[in-house]
C-alpha cells in the first residue's frame, strides 16, 4: 500500500511539472488559438432570417450565432413535429372516412333487413289468413255435410 501511495505522489508531481512547463493557456494567448483554423477563421452559415451586424466582434458573432443555431434547431424539431401531426390528422381523416363507410353499410344492411322482414311478415300473415279461410270453408262444408237437406 505504501508503494501505491508513492506512485500516486510521483504521478501528481509529474502532472504539476507538466503544467508548469506547458500550461494549457498562456496569459498572452487567446483561447481561440486552440480552435482548428476552419473553425476560428469562418463561422458556419447563418439561417436566412438573421444577419450579423458589422460592428460585432468574432466572439459576439459566435455567441449570437450559437443562440440562433439552438433556436433554429428547436424550430426544425417543431416543424418536424408539425409534419407528424399533419400525418396523424390525415390518418385520422382516413379512419373517419372508413368508419363513415362502415356506418353507411350498416345502415343499408338494416334497411334491407327491415324490407325483408316486412316481406316475410306479409307472407306469414297471408298464410295465416289463408289457413283461417280454408279452416272456415272446411267447417262450413262439414256443417253442410252433417246437416241433411
């Protein structure tokens, strides 16, 4: 365990010496010197609805551009969500149309059943009336046969 502590102390001393020899930022250097040339020389294009003022320095331009880029990204996400909502509405309209077609089919089927039941009802009543008439004729005939003239 003591040997482990010595290694950590040596490593810590080595890091401190490295920082003294080559600090990450010298007081006379700007932080921007560490950015790759493509990044520090030109900013990415702005959205078409904004434009940098001429009297703004590079840091002000970068800061304002970072904010507008964030807002632009949020706007694009909202637009994408709007497209998804439009698609959902279209699907809903299609479902509504299919449901209305199904309701129309059910209504037409009910009307056909209603007409068929009227026809069957009329046939049964006609058969019942005919049966009653046949029964009466038969009873009358039996009565005539039973009574001698």
